């Protein structure tokens, strides 16, 4: 059974640092690059809600079903976004990767591929996860393309699944990578980064 605890993950030009309350100012700056909170198909906090966003993530950590990070891009040493494990089901060795967003200038760069490679490597090779899930809004077509480019397989769509920040209700598109698929997915992501390519996001 997997056991989670805050950990720093680094490689491929990024560092994932355990989220802390003192990251609020840097996350506000990152979200302001592109005014990401205005995107109706994502859950990026408004500047006045960043502290609560961090508090919710840390509450999830305390309850054992979340493990949140901030994303630092090492060539600039800037915090450029956030990601986390969520909906952790320890008894079946399942984690999901989500709550992922990056400042506009770092979207469609190496950052998303690098973060997903770090997160999946840690999940499968250190935690012993048997499945890593990913989900996104039915209308977030960019996110769906990015997830598919990682090599995850589409599991299906959960209808009328979650509330969006604007109060409307979304369908969630569900994807996953299972442990036997991980070696090929890892090879794909590693080679993509070596070529200087991206997997979207």
C-alpha cells in the first residue's frame, strides 16, 4: 500500500517543491501570466484566493489524499505553476495527477513533459503505484491533447461529474497509465525531452 509524504523531485530542467503557504506570492505571479483564472475549463486560483487554494491543498495532504507541489523552472529559478497527486487511494495503489497549470509563457514548453515524467517515475518506481490517472474537462481540448501525447489511454467520460469555478457542471474525461505500460511511456517521454520536444500543456 502506497504511503505519501512531501518530497522534492528534480530533473529535466524543473524542480517540484512541496507546496507551502509562503509560495502564495510566487503562485499569484505565475497565475497572472495569462490571467489563468479566467479560463472557465480550469481551476486556477484568482489572486485573492491563492492562500485558500494552498490551504485546501495542504488540508488534502493532511487527510492523506493529496500531495501538492509548486513547479520551479530551473533556467530562470522562477515558480511557474503547480501540480499535485490527488484522489489518492492507497489501498489499491492509485494516484491521479491533476490541478496542473503553468504560467502562459511556459505552456507548450518542456515543463509539462518534464513534470509528468518526474511525477509518474516517482509514482511507479518509488511509491509502487499500479495506476496513475489523469482527468480533464470535456471542453479542455488542449489538456486532452496534452494528456494523450503523454501516452495515457482514455478510460471514458464521467457525465455531470464536477462543478466548475463558475458554477456550471462539467463532464470529466478520464485517462490512465497502468504499471505494465509504464516502461514504454517512460521511454517515450524521455526520448521526447532528449529531442527537445514537448507533450503539450
